[in-house]
């Protein structure tokens, strides 16, 4: 992923940048906000902005919104100034990164911005067959539609296809159609010309042009508004795009990969997805099986995440005990790989001893009961409470556990940072005490 830093690289912000690079990020830097905006207009491949508090985070956020540039902004500043952190969040920053930087927190922020990790780990024959089919079509330029439940690793497979393609030397640009508001998505895809709308102070390159010569991933394509689908279909058919406010079409050389967690033929029948676009995208169709259909992958993925989160948290690697492995194997994994990853991350942090025992494996309520593990309260402790009440309590307790860190809490809960922020906004509007960023448990 590509990270743009607004501020000097000489001090602690530079240290944060070096940690991000060590985690695989590509780094760009701008001395001030105007230079950063010029960079963002010219390069739609930037995934995340780290902005030093001295550079007016609110101005950056407002300018990006006015120009319809949907890039998350993380404010960076001294962890000893909680008021500044709260002010930055209120100004629209997605998260606050206290300085000096913590490697674990930076890793979580990068992971949330990227959406998924990119390692392809597999052992199960069912998943191996899916990957073999993907590799068969990787070198072609045909569009590929990847279907599967949330959390199965659709973007991971898309990146694997790109790496095996003839376009591997070109850019891989991903756009999550579900995460960007409808009024911003068109500009993100196609770019805009100066004066195209109020706030369009300069030309801005969109994702199609950013991916020229490479691959464009349209993640969760089923969430795209049907009116925008018509413009996308024309771009695929004509191999050219129209910037918003543009007078001349722009030729593009892009391979399209798309993902969906919905049954698109059903959406076509409902009238929410264009049939002609479906056929244009589904030249080759791939289905990623859910984790419960590929049990052979559970142990391999668990070991991978165990090593990964031990390294991220500066802890020694400890293997999973046989009892822990058995507990993982018996679980139904409705949240798929993302749920497994969160469970292992928690276990790495909670485990004692030289191995990770079954008592460190905390699983959701749909897991088969473990007769050897105490169940305090159990289901009876939830009877009489509404689902909304239980969800609210879980979210606020998790946020307190992470000392107010939104990104880390979203990772543990297995939800997007956007969904978490929306929930917290609702709770605050109801007058509930919501822990501010970095402030710990609210009184």
C-alpha cells in the first residue's frame, strides 16, 4: 500500500514512516498540506495519509471532501495531548496515532486501510483447486469475478492473480465500492476536471487512470449504484473513461477484477445489478469456499497468524497446543479467515506459558461448546437483553480494552472501522459515555 506523510521525516513522524515501510508500505512525503493535495490529485494510488497535527488536519480533511478524494486521514501527534487527539477526530481524522509511534498500532492502522493482509496460505484441496483455476486464467486479460462470503480472502486471491499475470509489473489498484459514499465513488473511479463541481479546484486522476497498464480491483461490486454501473459498463466496453466535467474521453489499458459477497444473478433478477455488466465482469467466475468448507486450511492459517502477531507485538513465537488446535478445528467459522485471524491475535496476547492453550482461544457464541472450558454467565446472562443492547455493550467494552483505539477495536470485533465509527457516533448522540481515542475506559 502507498502512504503519504504530511510533515517532516526528521523526527518521530519519520520513525513512524520507517516502521510503515518495514511493514511493506511505500512512502511518499509532502512538506505541507497544499503539496499533499497536489500529490493526491495526481496519484490515485495513495491509500492512507498520515498528517502531523501542526499541519491542520481539519483543513486536509475538508479539502479532500470538497474535491471528492476518498483517502483516510490519520492524525499524528504527541500522545501526551489527549485534547489534541479528540480535536483531530472531531475534525474528521479517521484515527489518531500517538507519537512516538507504536509498531503494533501502525500495523493495525495499515491493515485497516488496506482491508486485508495479502498472504495466500492454503493446504486444503478444495482451496488448492480454486487457486489452480485462478492461475490458469491469470495470464489472460479477461475480466474475473470472484465470489465468496465476507472474510474468505477475495482480495488476497485477486492480488495473487495480478502477481501471476503479464501485468505484474504494472500497478494494482483496489477500490472498495462498499466503503465509499455514493456521491464520491464516481470521482474515485473516473476522476474529474477542474470546475466539474463545487470544490473541484484542479484536475484529479481517478482509479482507472491510476491502474493504467495494470489491474483494477472493484471490491464488493454489488454495492455500486445501478446508475454508476452504466458508466462502468461503457468504460469496460470502450476501454476509455470520461472524467467528471471532461470533454474528451481518456483511453485506459486496465484489466478488471471484481469481487462480491452476494449472489449476483439474484441481484440481477431483483433489478439492483445490470445483467449486461454481470456478463461483462463474469468472463471467468471464481468462487472462494468459506473456511468451514476447507478445514485443511485452518491449522496452516492459524500458525501463520500466530507467527505474524507474535512478531507484530514483539512477543516470542509460541505454538498452538493440541487442545487449542482441536478447539479451532471444531469451530464453524462463520466469520471465515477474518474471524480466525482475530481469534489468533487475541490468543497471542492472552496466552501464558510456552504454548498457546485452549483457554486462550476466545470464540464467538456460535462455536460448539467446549465442556472443559468454563462458561461464566453463558446464554442465561443474555436473556432479557435486546440484540442492540448486547452489541452496544460488546463494542464499548472492546473499545475500553483497546484504550480507546478505534482501529484496534474494529480489528478485534471483526468489523470495518467505518462501521465502528458510525456506531460510536450513534452512542454519543444518545448521551452514552464513549471512550475518546487513547483515553482508556470512560468513567
